[in-house]
């Protein structure tokens, strides 16, 4: 009998259940969740670590792992000082190798706040070590990498929450629920704006800092590229919250299509409830003149076919998602303050811009009546769970329940949303030097049918940084895990 079955039997028998602040908690009923962090940069410092650390009654951050020893020491200092301000004495261990950290059996869950090209291999190793994970978006760097992580999560029965936190904001949740329940009728098209990157960086070689394990940071990518801080991240800890260079430098990041695409195309996929069958379009690439380093796309114009709905992604659109019905009515959502109740203050909106939650007619935003609800896309497992107003709390509650279905952005859902983004990136890549790129997509088999494009599905691998080695060490069939599993 596993833990979840034991808990169910206790509840069914009428015995007092073990509780975690109101939730069935089993293994974590009488202690806090021990959380470790891999990567201490902008996202860890400004969002993910504070996001879990605020819940001192539920978890404790016990370790930081970083390839940059200065950042590891800084993360330890910040976390311990934040606890001290609350009267909590907590020692935070530091590691330079996450494998050593994973050997600590006291660690229950791991925040993965690392560059995109490291996501799949570190996530896989965490899951194989039996750790629950909070994985920053995008889910993985290639579609087959994502498929492996999703399959491992399913096999191990572990909790995965992905950092597509818009699913935990009321305006996005409301629009998705209205769209899925027919408020606009059939959706004719969706307009998606995800912003633009700009040229920059510096390709001139610099000495690798003595405290930085650059080879490990490069991971499964080319080890011969010269170091420059604009390839990786700033050395100034006072500016640790700055946007890192890798985010607009392939193969470490693919640019806005997977960066903000992992947010707004995630909402698109959530609202439509289907996978694309094709994508076509164009883009422009960054200026690489002089010593400029960053190399991803700038402007873009993509069209996806999703069950007959045209999903149009264009840099000229305001950042956000607009669902448009056949009769022209529309629902819109984006970030920003939003009125949850009529007494809330009106959010500030820039001139010429739509607010966080808008519609072509105010009546379209009326709450669904029980008789209208035919697709409760926000339900979880066997219980109604209609809101997650804190993405990190949702993760911790899922871990406490040991219930992978309780997160609002689980492994399989995040994989499919990220595949949506990755197809756009692949389309851009095969369209280089052509009038446009075109791809078909078989979501059931996860192939395009185009030999050139299908090469872009494959995981990155180099030496010890190889997913196949991780699965082999766990006694698993690597080729089997590359494909969708029943």
C-alpha cells in the first residue's frame, strides 16, 4: 500500500486524517517540507525563493546549489538573513554539484531556477532521485527533452509545478474558463503578443572567473565557446536581478517564442484545449555585426492551426492573449492589477492599451452560471479546485498531498504548452533563407514528418551531460521515454 492509498483508507474508515493546514498530508503531516534550490540568479532571487520562503509554516529552504560559488554564497546569505528577520535560525548548505545535493535524503523538493538548456537533465536527475520539483518555464529546450521529463514524472508519481504562474492569476483563469465553456462560441482566432528581444552581448573572450564552473554551466552544449559574462550572467551581485544574457542566446535560450511564449501560448493552449496541427510564418534575426553575441529572433509573424482556430503570434500585438469568436466578440487577458470584486480600484492602464481583463462587451465577463459549466478545466483530481491564487502555495500543497494532479501547471500540461512554443522556434529555424517556414505536427506521435525539422526535436547531449546516461543508470529504456506513453 502506498502513502496515498493509506491516507485514503484512513479517511474512508472514519479515522482522524493527518492534516497539513487543512489538507491531507501523509508523510508531511508532522514536519515541514525541506526545499533545495538549484541556480541562484534573477528568478531564484526575485521570485522563486521568496515565493516559497514566505510559507514558513509549510516549508524550509535548506540548500542552494550553484555552478557559480559567489552566487551560492550570496544565496545562502540572503536566505538565512530573510529567515533571521522572522526570528528563525536556519543554516543553508551550499553545493557546487547538484548530484551531491540530491544525495541528501532529507531534501523533499527542489526549485530549478537554471538556464533553459539545463532544464531537462537536472529535472530528470531530480525526479530519478525521488524529489518533487518546481521547474521554471519553458519546460525544456527541445520537445523530446520535455517528453522525457514528463514521462519520468508520470512514472515516478512525483509533483511537478512549472513556473507558468499566469495560471494562478484570476484574469487568465476567468478568460480560460469562459472560453472553454462557450461564452464566445467557436473560437475563430487567437491573437498573441509576446514582446521582442534586441541585439547585444559581447563575443570577445574573457577569462573564466575562478569561482565559476563554466564547463558545467555549458552542460550538454558546445564546450569550446569562449566565456564572456554576457553569454551567462552578470558578475555584479548587486545586479543579480538583471536579465541574463543567455536568455537571448541560442542554444541556451530561444528568445521570446519560448520565453514569454511559455506564458501566453500556455494560456492559449489552456483555453483552446488542443494541440496545433501545423505552423507557418516568418521572423527576423538579431544583428550580429561587430562583436554582438546574442543571436535569437527579433520580430516574428506565426500562424498555428489549432483545430481550425488560427493562432496568430505577432510582435506588433500588445503582450497578452485575445480569444476571438466567430461573430467577432472577444475576451482579453494580460498581466497587471485586475478587479476581483466591484469595490476594487480600477487598474492603471497605459494609453492605447487594453487592461488586464477586458471584453468586446462587458456582459461577456459575467460569471458562469452552473448550467453553463460543461467543461470544468480548473478541476483537479476528484475534487473541485477552482482557484490557485498563489503558484508556490499550490506547489507546496501538492507536495504535502503527494498528489501530482493538484498543481495547476503539471508536467504533461507544461510539456504540451512548451511544445507549442518549440514548434514556432523550429518553424523559424527551418525558414532561414526562405520566404517562410512551414511545419506539420502530429501531436499523438510528436513528429513533424520533416526530416530536417525532426532533428530539432532531439535532446542536447555532451559527454556526461546526457539524458540517456541518467536513464540508463536508473535502469530505464531511453528510447521508450522519448515518445508519448499511455
